């Protein structure tokens, strides 16, 4: 049902946990199933130098958040803003169609976090 | 990697003895049971032997057993068959909110055709209350269909009491009132006696009791009229057309016989291991609650909520460790809706409580349960660690 990449991220989530010294935090929730995602960013010299997440949700939600934290490291906020749900889905190999909304949730949380970056750090 | 199968409410391993009983009917006695030559007569005899075995398990007469393709077809035939045969006497049906989809969808279908439906509540304990049945019964009611044991939480419904209520009304003149029970999750786990229950129709299937998939039975009490939902030849006393699957029927017969002979020891075994599993989970994992009444339920089924985590994450993580269980949480089974059973017992719609069902069988061992007990706490902890709700809850506690 799930790709090996989804299973690997579920088994060993990357960058999981709250970030104490984050400069911004984003949040997204799926009102239908109640999945909840928090995304933390650390910015240095105009680039994302660290990201972490907290998630309560089904395996693709956890995997999408986990893989996304790796994808955005090193990007400028503007580059990160250009990522789309399909980029996350691709990074997870594939998802069942009815689970693709999990990647939308991840991108929503990212955009929420990007919007919360203090203006002087962008 | 170790493999532990605790999803026996979904399906069970076919017993070796059952496989052996089926084999001759694939390659040796392969005749059509409707044929009058000796190949056909051998096949017919096998079917009648199986009918007697199933009847004995249920304390029924062999002529009261109809073989068909499984639980779903059995539920469909019972509900639609009664509705079609008795709709001129009334068009009201009573069921419960947490029936198997085969029952619910059959009832929905009839509702769309103009029947009136009452869906009884099952409350937090997951048990239908007799007073609700009594209040729902009208002169128009032709069928009450309530499951004997629930498939997700295992709670046993008061069918014998409902049967007495139905008998009372029937004695008072409401001759077209019938009682059907889907006993798929009860047969082989608790004594199921159609006379003691007072049911007119009872559904059961082979693959939940170590028989093959694709075969089930409907008990139809002698004298109860149903309209066949499958038209063709005159098989099964005109109640289910279609050439009988002789190997599968031989399989359900053998599985029924073994379930009858070994029921007590199987039940004790499953109950002991289930109770051990439950006690250990509650002892080792905080913020866990059980679903469904603790006493009035079949052995072998345990259903838990794990706070702050989602069920499918738990289920898939256990699968990665070789353990098969099922979840009724939101997001599972390709839907974003939690199971209608969990909603019916009052659990919230969101994914705030991951639910898992562990269903044991006669083959489950203490070592397997120990492996689950060793594996599960770390998985729950890992998922809770990354859950933002865990932190919130801790903070609330601190306030």
C-alpha cells in the first residue's frame, strides 16, 4: 500500500520534534481527519539551516513532513515557497490517491512557517 | 523477522484438517451435486454431511441451513429475503448503529425503496438496550436485525432477550415479525444455539472459524418464508440458486465440527491470552483506554485507544515489526472517516485517539503475545514523541 520511502520515514522520522530555538513555527490541520502538523524553521544568512516537525496523523502525513524537512534545508525562503505538494509526493515515490492530501498538509504547514519568519531574516 | 498474526477477526488460517476435508472434492469427487450419477451423488452427500455438521453446531435442523458465498450474501438474503416476502404486512426494520456493512447497506437499500429504518444506539459500552428495542417495535415491524457479537470491539448483544420480546409480540398476533442476527464474530467463540437465542435467521461464515473464504451459511428457521435473491436452478431448496461449491461446503462443515468439538478449550485459551495482553498493555503504556464492555464480549478480541497518536501509524509501524492488527481510526482503509463502530460508541471523529484491534485465535501463543508486548510500547512512545498533541496535553496537565 505504501512505498518503501514512506515506510522508512514512518519507521525513522527525520528531524522529528519541537525546535527550541526556531525562528518561526508553522501549523496546518486537516479538518476532516484531524491530522495536525507543526513545522519549525531556523534561518541563517537568508537560508533555512534547520527544520523539524511534529505530527499527529497517518503514515503519509508523518512521512511527508519528515521528507519535507530534508528537502528545504539549504533553500532560501523564496525557493521553499515554490515547493508544491506534488514535489513532496514525488519525494515519497508515490502515495495512494486518497492520501495525496497529506502532502498538501505538509506544504500548508511549510507556507505557514515561511510566513512567520521575522521580516528582517528574509 | 518474527511474524505474529493478530487479525483473526478479519480472517483466520484454514485448519489443516479442514484443507484435508476439502481436497477430495477438487480432483476426485468433482461432480455437480445436482447430477444423478455417482459423481453427483458423492458431491451431494458431502454437502448434506456438511449441512448436518453446521446444523449441529447451531442446534438447528439440517434443512434449516442454506449454504451460500459468505457472511455478506447471508446478511443480504436474510434482510432482503424477509423484506420481499413480508412487505405486504409491514415496512419497518430495526437494526443497530454498529452492524456490519453488509447489514447496514442492505437496510439502507431497503430504506431507499420506502422501508422505514430504526437504527438503535449502542452507547459507550457497545451494547443495544432492550428498552430501545421495545420502544422501536411497531405493528409495522417485520424484521429486527442485530448482530450477536460486534466485529471491532467484540461486545455481545442481548439477542436471546430480543428473541423473547419478538416471541411475545408474535404470540400476541404479529406473526410477520422476524429476528435475524449476524453471528459471524460469535460462532466458534461462544455457544450459539438458535433455539436458545430465539432467532428466525442467523448468519455465519467459514473463514472466521478456520474454514475457507467464499462460503457461509444462513440459518432459516423452519416455516420462515424468505424470497430468494438469486434466481436460477432449484438449489438449496429454492433459497439460493447456483451450483454448490462442494469443496468449500465440505470445508465449512469440517470447520463447524472442529469449532463445536473444541470450542470450550479454544475460548479459554483465547480469553487467557487476551486478558494477559490487555493487562500488560494497560500496565506498560500510559494514556490507553479500552473500547467496549469489559465483561459482555467474546474472547480473543481486545480494542484499545492510544491517546495523542493516529491508529494507522501504529498499525503500519507494527506491521513493519511483523505484527498484523487492524485499526478503526480515521485515515485507515482508504477513508478519512473513523469506523462507524467507534463513532457509534461515542469516540470523537478526529484522529486524537488511535484505535487498534487485536484479535487472537486458537493458534495464538503466549510467546507471540510477549513479542507484541515488547514491541508495542516503543512504537507508541516514538509516535507520541513526534505528536504535537502529546506536548499540549502535558502542558495542560502542568497548568
